[in-house]
């Protein structure tokens, strides 16, 4: 991991505490990102991209986002024996300090690959891959003791399976809080029975489209109230409209608007937001502060291209906050509102080391130019 590590949970740690703050599992892709395209290539033609980056993707987005925020992170995934897998493993374990002790290498299994092409603030993707050689629960066995696990609701490996449950159920029995999300339903049936798995979850963090579809409601707020009847912590993200949440354990309800930023690439933004919510929850922050922190992490990420490459570290967050404070009082009402909303960062940023982790620049070619020409910590 580049830079000096910062541990936001240092005051809460004890010798008999969990080994990890976050454990998660899923599929790791090699993401190849082309940026600066003026248009998609027509049939039979070739176009040149202004920028290119390579980075671990898929579940690696979440693992890297968590680790860069100072959470002790462990991840389980299948890795092949090809050069793509070597690269992903090295970046995750050596550069990003993600524990891979529950991951496995499989011979003659091709690493999944995604090529993403960014055109006019939108993106198109092509993916090639094969099913993992082994189910996650079989591969992991008993997961390491962790404060939280982050897992998608799944038909294939449903949560709440009793004595022979999933790896997440086993982690829950060992005291972990389950933070759940959900992916897009390609069949668009949006079966509400999927939400029955929330009975064992502490938090559910869908986006607005997913939340409304699964709850059969017409607005994100109505969906939030439906979800809040199922889990202690209900969170609904709504893109440029911000995020809202209800925490029944504290009696709090909060809404935080999104920051005004130029969104270049939304890849991994939800993972970054989720990592911020987990950190805030483990830290015991007020709900509004958790939403605001997760929101600024996501906003910093979408201003850069490249999925996991774009996940901010504490150095990036400190840079942004210093810029906001310096501009407050001279740059209008919006910046003044940010200074008020994020005043809680004054308690955190002064303790962040000067050399704290910032966005990585590693690719297969050793140098990334996916962020060339952008300013990583603009306050607006």
C-alpha cells in the first residue's frame, strides 16, 4: 500500500478483538479501462484512446475501497494461474494490503476480464469469464473472525440457511454484522422473496432503482421505510440526489444530498460508498455523518476513471477537506454548507499522517494515465 497507513479504529482495538474489520467474497476481474474516446469504434475501424489503466475489478473494488479507508480487510476469491491472476493477486496483497488467506489459486482456470470504454461520461463494457471452480462457502470454510462482512443477496447461496448456512452465516454466528447489497436482476422479476434473507442482516444498502423494484414501491423514501422494517440499518442511495437512511438501533433518520461533482466514471462508486458506511458504523458515528462521509468517498471516486484505481484513501479525503475549509467564507453558500456538513472531519483529519494513503497509480505497465488532466480533490 502506498503511503503511510492510517487506522481510524485504533482506539477501539483490543488483543481479543476480531482479526479483521471487513471480510468479503466474490469474483475478481481484470479490468482494462480505455478513456478519452470521442466515439465508439464503428465496425471495421480502429480508434485510439487518450488514456488506459489496468486494475483488479469486481469484488476487488470493495476490498480495495475498504482497505484504503484503514479497515483491516480480508477477501476470498478464486484466482487462476495466468498472468492476469498474478497481477491481481500482487496488487491486492502487496500494494493494497488486502488479506487473501481465504482465496485460492486454481490451475487451468481463466481469469475473468472486463474491457471498459468511456465515451462522453458514459461507458460500455465487454466481459469474458467462466464460472468459479468452487462455490464461495466451500472454498472459504470457516471465515476469519471479523467485525463486519459485506455480501450480496443471492439466490444461489441464500443467507439464513440454518446450521449449514453460507460463509456469511458462519461469520454472523461469530459476531460479524452483515452488510448486504443486491445486484441488478437481469430477468427483471425482482422477486420480493429475496428480501427474506435480510432477517439475518444488520444493514441493507441498495440503490434507489433496486430498492423500489424489490419492495414494489414508487419512491425511494417509501422503499426506505419498507426496508427499515426488515433491518436495523436501512440505506438507499439515489445517485445525484444523494442518500437516505434509517438506523433503528439509534432512532436516527437522515438524508444527505450528493456533492456537486463532474462524474466521469461511476464504476465502483457503490462499493466505495458501502465501505464508508461500514467504517462509520463500526466507529459509532451519527447517521448523518456516516452518510456524508460515504458520500464524499463516492464523490471523490467518480471524478476519476478506473474502478478500484479511483477509490480514495485518507490522504485524498484530507486534501479535499483542507480545500473546502480554505475556500469556506470566500466561495459562496454551497462551499459554506459543505464546511458545516463536514465539520466532523476536523476531529479525524488532524490525525491523518501527512503521507497517508492516496489513490494508486499501478497498472500492468506500471504507470496509469486514466486520471490525467483531472484534479483529484476539487471541492466542487
